[in-house]
């Protein structure tokens, strides 16, 4: 007999980007599709310029009961990828990298 209770929520880490829309509009958590909240997808989206001025990145897992600011570790990962893959640092990430990881001398800003 099939279960009548709803399926358990996905036990996975969710990553959200706080966007800075400027002085007039302020900062907000933009609406995002569930499939776009995976760490790898968020990092790829950041490198492609999908987020124009990220201010902070948080991760959480409601099943495990935790949340934390992951801005520094994501900034370090972004900077390292730019170096490893010989990518230009997107202008959209300049302020984020400066704030959370410091400017890397080996990455070339555009």
C-alpha cells in the first residue's frame, strides 16, 4: 500500500545569492528556481555574470538544521577557478571578490 504522507523534503544544501541593486533599490534575495540553488550551478552562474552585484551568499540545509554565510569560501572558489581556467574575472564579481577574498594578483579583471 502506498504511503499517504508527503515525501520527505530533499536533504540537500541550498545556496542563495543576496543581490545589491544599488542605493535606490537596496539588497534583496532574488527569486530563483529550485534547480538553480545547487553550489556548482550558483558558482557557474556567478562566473557567467547571471548575478550583477552579489553582496553575500548563504547556504542552508533545513533537513540537517544549519545555515551559514559561505561568501568567503565561494569567493575563494571563484577566484581560484578564474586562475585555473585562465578566465577573466567578470566585472560583476569585482566588489564581491574584493570584499570577501581580496583581489587576486594572478586573475585578470575585465
